C-alpha cells in the first residue's frame, strides 16, 4: 500500500519508469561508481486527485551546495518572472511597506524584481551555491528548506507576509502538509499565496512524462491543489494557465473566505473533469502512450546511427534524465548534450553518462540531428538556431509527439 502524501489514503501506481538516477545528478567520471539510483514510479490518489512519485531518494542528496540548476540561463524565464512579479505587485497593490517571501528562490530570478521595486523581501533556498548567487544580485536570501518550522521562524523574526510567491518549487517538497501549515502561519489574514507549477492537464495530454523525476514529487491540477491546501485553511481563488515549462498553472490562494473565487477556478475544474484527470483509466492509457513514445524515439535514434549520422542533444535538462534513462539513450546514440550552464559542462548526464559539452560544441560543428531535450524552450531555441536548420540540420522532438522537424 502506498499512502497519499497529502491525504494518507491508498494511491494507485500507474507508471513505472524503472531505475533512475537523480535528475540533476550530473557527475564527473570518477563519481560514476558512487552514483545513486531509485525506482521511478508514479501514482494517483483517487481520494484527493494528487499525482505523485511513489518512492524518493533522500532530499539532502538533491538540493545541496553544488546544485546544478540556475534559473537565469534562459532569457525567456527572466522575462516570464519579470511579468509574474509585476502582476503580483499590481494585483495585490504591494509597496515599500509590504513583505514578500519566496520559497525556492534559486538564483533570485523572481525576487530581483521585487527588490528593484523597493519591496521588502526574503528568499528561502536550501542550495547554498544558488542562494549565494541571489545574494550577489541584492536578493536577501536565507539558506534553508521551506516548511512549517522555517515559516514560523520567519514570521517571528520578520513579521507576517503580504505575499508568498513560488515557482517550480512547491512540488519539490515531500511534506506538503508542512508547507501548507507554514504558508498559513506566515501569511497575513488578507495575504495571498501564489505559485506556479507544471500543469497535470498539459503533461497528461502531451505525454510529457519527462516532467516526472525525483524533484517533481507532485504534479498538480486545480482539483488537487484545492484539496491539498483546503486542509490548511487556504482556498484556491484563481488559476491562470502559463506557457512556461511546457504548460504550467499559476495558482492563487488566500485564507478561507478572504477572497471570492474567479470564474477561472470553475472553468479549469470543469476542464479537468472533461479530460478525465479524476479517473484511474486516464493514467493507465497515459503510460501506454509513454511506452509507444519510447519505441518511436528509439527507432529514430537507431536509424540515424545505422546511417552513420551525427546526433547530439540540446539542453541537459533535468527532464532529459527521465527520457534518457527510460529510453536507454546511451552515448552511442547521442554523442553529447550541449548546455550553457557552466556547472553541468564537462560532466556526464545522470545514469546514461552522455558527456555534457558547452554550447560551442554544437555551434562550431553542427550535427545532422539534435534531440531537443530542452523542448519547453522550443520557440526561443528554434528562433536562435535558424542557421542549424538552414545548413540541413534537423531537430528530433518527442513532446507532444516523436518527430523529426
Ligand atoms: P529547464 O528547461 O529549466 O529544464 P529542467 O527543469 O528540466 O532542467 O532547463 C533548461 C536547460 O537547458 C538548462 O540546463 C539550460 C539549457 N539551455 C541551453 O543550454 N540553451 C538554451 O538556449 C536554453 C533555452 C536552455
Ligand atoms: Zn490523496
């Protein structure tokens, strides 16, 4: 029996992706012998609707002082967070006397915008290296895991928050009930908690199974967010779909009874019912499509290899760890993956040990094919890589379907 992390009721396992390393566990050749694996399985809770990872590696192995992910490697995300911050400031009427807290503030990509507007703020992030990068650009950051204890400590030291903002982090914290209690304790009675996360509707419809990995413990929908936070006196009052990370939702929550719900909440709940997010059969069908997707992707890579073509990967994303390991994409199929993040370069990808090379390895000598592992940035990448295509290069994509473009 696998109890739901939210409501403790029994969940149903619907997908097994097999042996997985840590998604951001890029490693040096001498670390290969010590690499850690777990079994990636996903389950669905029929009681509260939450989609979740069944068994997890130890969080201390995931977020530490050499965490590989820096958000500000993407221009699109920098622009996105500028807009997100501006929207929160305008909608809540925040000013110099307000206090904004961001769990999972990473390198300060979001809070820098509140800092620039002269708003009192505090970022919280357990990864010392990214927190240090944030401090360097003037974003006040506390190096800690976010949960009830941290939230209560912040409230005691700094007072209650007018807004708690978060992006791509709430799903990373296993004890979501501690997060819920912490948010409620830290928030003013008229405060707002707004967060973004990849959206279950997009993942299920586009077979974007690479959103499943150790750090993405939960995959949220409006239904499951409503259920998870209602337990802690927080009500979902608005939901706005976002194009980021291949389809995300921005959830707006407030203490129960404080704000009327917009029509969007009812709209999205209706949509979720229409696409079957509440039914176990939907998830079984989804996993069958993941397996078809794997066969199709492997067929393309095997064919390219047989023809002696050069194939490289573009973007050593965390997501690519799930795809590469589930599809057994070894270095004889993909020569290397290029990535602009210095901390990933000259390391090996988790599990499959494909070398990660700087961007120039791609641009100095174009391959025949590039697998678009950073598919959620497709628009930005296609626009800047026109020369690759015009010289005869082709992209291999796998979301929303496997194809060569
Ligand atoms: P991201 O899309 O945030 O994915 P994940 O959460 O799965 O890690 O990461 C993008 C990765 O792709 C990051 O390592 C930077 C890299 N990247 C490039 O190398 N070049 C690019 O043009 C873009 C947009 C990203
Ligand atoms: Zn549940």
